[in-house]
C-alpha cells in the first residue's frame, strides 16, 4: 500500500521500535513509501532484514529534521526528488560498516537531493549515492545540489561518501552556498562532471577526494551569478579544474602550486575588480610544481585577465595554447592586464603557443622591470610582451 508522509510520524515510531529486532525478510514491494511533506522531526530506520527500507516517489519535502540511521537503504523512483527546505535538515550519518544507500529503483533514474537549508545539522556521512541526476530545477543537473543562487542558500557537510552513476554531475555547489568538512569522497562513473562549483565555492573542494571514469573527469567551475567577494583558494586536486566560459574571481584569490586548469574554446579566467574594490590574484607555482593553464583541445582558449588594481603576482606558471580570441578591448594574449593602474609581477613563467602576445600589459606601468627576461616565450604569434 502506498503510504503518504501524512502518516509518517506513526510509521517512523514503528520503525524505531522494531529496528533492533530480527524481522522476516521483506521485498522492495514491502518497503515504506514516502512522498509529500515531513513536518515533524522524524527518523528513518534500518529495518534490518528488509533489503529496501523506504521508497521515495514524487518530491519529498523535508520541513523538519529527518535523521537517516546507519545501514538504511532508500530507493527512489523515476524522477523522484528529496528537497530539504529552509526550516528542515537532513542528518544522513552512516558508518564505515553500515553505510546509508540512496539509489534508484531498478531501471530508473531519480532527480536530486537538494539542500535549501543552512542548518548546521545537514550531514551526508558514509553514504552511497547512486543513479540519480536525471533532471532538476537547476543547471547543471546533479544528484546532490546545494543551494540555488540567492533564491535559496544551502549548507551541508559531506564526508566519506560515494557519488556514482549520475545522469548528470555528481555534486553541484551553487552561489552563496557551501559544503563544509568536505573529506574523503569518491566520484565514479558520473555522466557529466563529478563536481560543479561556482567561482565563490572553489575553496569547498580539497584534495582528499578521488575521481574515476567520469564523463568529464574535471572539477567544473562556473561563473558566480550573485558574488559577495569571498576569497578563494584553489587547492591541487588529482584532476584539473575545468573552465568552459568566462569565469570571474571576486576576492583576493590564491592558486596553489601544482594546480592544473583546462579551458574550453574561448574561455577566460578573470581576476575581477569587484564593486570597485581592489582585488588580487596570487599564483603560487614552484619550479618543481608549476601551475598549468592549458586548452581542452587544439582550438585553444582566451586568457588569464587581471582587472583589479591591487598587487597581483604570477610565479612559475605555464600558459599553453592561449590567446586565440581577443577581448572587448582588442587585447589578445595569454595574460592580459586590462587596468592601466594595476600592479603586477610575472616571473618564471612559460608562454607557449599563444595566438597573440604572451603578455599584454594594457598600458600598465607598475610591473616587474625584468618581465621580458624573467619569463620564457615560445611561438607567441604577435610577440612576447606588449607594453
């Protein structure tokens, strides 16, 4: 029998009472079906002998705190969604020996688990999240979505989880939202990117996660629609960051040694001058671990552009196949300075196969005097440095 969430309090009280008892084996058709709204604090329990504990159909709205106990198995029907609203929270906290499973009914693809809640209680720990990402109200589609721009901000802690076989991306962290305590997660065989973030969520991702056999095995960065000027740090990951269009940074941002970027055709990374406040970019490559900027394919990419007037430093970076498209001011180079009042230092960098200049200073006079000799230039079509 299809049991709506109207009766959830009674059902969950019953499952709590029997969760420690041995029960006769049940089939997925005997699982408790959930849909509608949860309006009181509730617990979803591991029913022990049941192969599937709960089945979600339609959209399940969480307007209260819902705790999923270790070992619980939840199947979601075709197109099903779980939405954690602003006054709700989801605590899915399994263990190494009793992982929580959220997956599709056989042959189906569910939509997404969406966090529109900023509760500190939101947790995805020791969860296997599979076979979702069919579609969502956000772009891109992903199995787990955190926030939706300024409409609804989200926050969740994600540790020791597996994101697998999404029809879209595995995880999408949207504007003004955050993933805290991101640690030791695995992203496997997702159709699109394993993770998509906006340019003010980059610091949420760290090097403790693994990525395998994803359709686009990069961490995608999209432009932030509603920036607030947060400082970001790009940590070295086991896969490159991917930038497919123009992406702006709005804080005092740092790119650590060993970071790799892959750019789509005509894409650019822009250190912006947010709200007329001076912003800076620091690229901290080393001789043994340079920062690498390269194109996804032979069509090249546009540029690393500096718009702010604060001091920016680029050290030990490799710029490959850039400068294939001019900006709005006609500048065409791997590194472009758009602000004549900028203060830049560029040293120990390699500019290889630029479609324009290696560096276009845009009339800036505050630069290191050895800029032409402190860097290496190979096959830059228009020349090495334009002053």
